[in-house]
C-alpha cells in the first residue's frame, strides 16, 4: 500500500480536487494525506496574529470572509444535496469555533488550535467529494494517532501503535484520507509539525506500516537542479539519494520539509515527488540508490545570521569550543555552518529569536561580530567534494564576496555563505557554469 500526500495547491480549487480524485482512484488501496487548501493556513495564522495583537474585530472579519469562501467552494464541489448540507453543517461548526476563538486570550495553544482547522476542513470536504463521486473512502483522524514528544519530535512508537488501531477500526475502503501537519503534544493538546509538515506526516505514516512508496504531490514536477523562482532553464532531477535529498531540503529546497526522508530511509521506503498538474511526468525518485557523481543541484537558505567569535587567548584552550556550543544548546538554537581559524570561530544560525541572550553569554568569553541578512548556497551531489570539476565553481564567484565555506563536513555538500543581496546573482552564475560541465 502506498501513501500519497497532496499539498495545498493540489486541493486549492474544485478543478484541482478533481485532478486528485482521478490520480488516486486507480483501484489500489492507499492512504492520502492532505494539506489545508492553499491560502487557508496563511489566513488562519493571520487570525491568530490579530487575536495576539488585540485586533478582535479584524480577526472576526477574517473568520467571516473565510467562511463565505468555503461555502462557495462547497456549492461548486458538492452537487449532492445531502452531502452539501452535511458538509456545510460541519464547516459551520468549525467557523463557529474560530469565531469563539477571537474573544479568547491569546496563547500558543490557541494559535495551534486555530491553524489546525485548515487540514480538518480540507479532509472532511474532500472525503465527502469522493463519496459523491462513488469512490470508496474513509477518514482517519490524524489527532487519534499523530503525536510529538517533549522534544517536539514524532513519537514513532506511539504513532505506529495508534495508527494500526485506528486503521483496523475504520471501515474497509480503497482510500483512507487523513490530515497532514497536525498532531498532539505530550499533554494531549493540539500542535503541529511546522510549515511543510504534511510531507513529514506522509513519511511518518509510510514508516508506520512499511509502505511500498510515499508520493509527495505538489505543483512542480520534482526537485529541480536550481531554484526555478530565480533561475531560468532549470530542470527536474530524475533520481536522488536519501542523503542528497536531505541536504537539499535542509538547505532551502522548498518542495520538501527538511525532515521528510528521515522516517523512511532506514526501511528503504522510496519517496517520489510528483506534479499534480502533470501526473504522467516522471518527477523525482528518492531512494538509497546513488546515480552519478558531481554537483546535481543547488539550493539556497535565507534568513541566516553569521557570528564570529574571536578570542586569541582562549580559542585553542581546552574546553573553549565546548563552552561556545553549550551557550547555543542552552538557548536551543541549532548551528548550520561552522569554520575555525587559529584565533576565531565563525558559525551560522537560522533562528535568531534568542540571539540577544546568546550574544550576552558569548561576550563574556570572546569578542563578537554579527552579520545578518546572509544566505547559505548549498551545492549537492554524490561525492561532490571529490569530483574533478568541483574546484572550478570557485572561479565563477570572483565577483561574489563569500563570507564562509563549508567543505568536507559531508561528502555530498559544499556550502557557501554570502550576503543575501548576492543570492540571485550567485545562483544564476552557478547554474550557467556548473551544469554545462557536469553531466547529470
């Protein structure tokens, strides 16, 4: 049995929902993971922000406008009067709950409850649509089996046990619909897997019952060799290894949640990236098979802060780096890149929410320099650091100021830290030069 995940654009209109129905209705049993309809999550986040800022009237207006939009979609989607009425009752209950939320005091828990409604809406509506179209389908409520632990990581043992119980107690169907993104925390409160988390949900479920394959369906035909938003003439990569895909996802490839491949790689469950609008396109197959050496793809990650920690007296002293890392651990801030010299260590972070407190601690042991608005450009491919053509990439960056280079930490990744204003120019230069040299 396969797991198929469809993103917000894939279920963002009646036409697209019909496309999804045609894709999944092939007579084979499968689990289908859905995101919220495109635009809904952004609106729900905005409602939460209005509540946080005390803009109750604005929040209520957004709830009302979104409810009207959903009623229009329901009328277009469901011609069956009984199903139309049933879904409108459910949707009205959801929006009544959201309206009540606008008068409650803001909390992170309240925000999580609000955002979760998007996936609950899309799955309920789509399941009704399948029933109208004569497709045998049933809902598997994700909040009955998806849970994160105290470290906000998936509780795999809990998920496997409870998914099996929910699955076995659900009526026999060809299609099982469930929500991506949403889950419970250890206290039983609604939480989520962060933006893009529906991909993660799909591979977690795939690992729970050792699926034949996990498919991630979006509005682009696979993982491209560069960012098509900024670079012309990019193309999808037909095959990637788990390591290559994980590097690209972590360093900015928007098509995948950074943790997507983690649950399935141990059991070698392949992940296929497909385009809902072009179902016949090959897309990208991610597996444990490695094909070709050298640079295959480029990704960029924005919002990076670089910190230089300089201490001529202490850098080489035993325990100095340990003290540095303990500061970041204390404030639960991950480090992306790190380079060292005789008198300084430079590192980068992508979460600066605790930066001020971190700098106070670092200032006690060293001199600090901070550069914000940086980007990491990541070049990924099998054994990329050993490939004959890799050294040539530096020749084309003569006009780009490189702040840091990470080379050798992984055999599959070379990372460059640059000023964000140079990102697009750098991506274009790399694309024009490298992919004339490297055969993919």
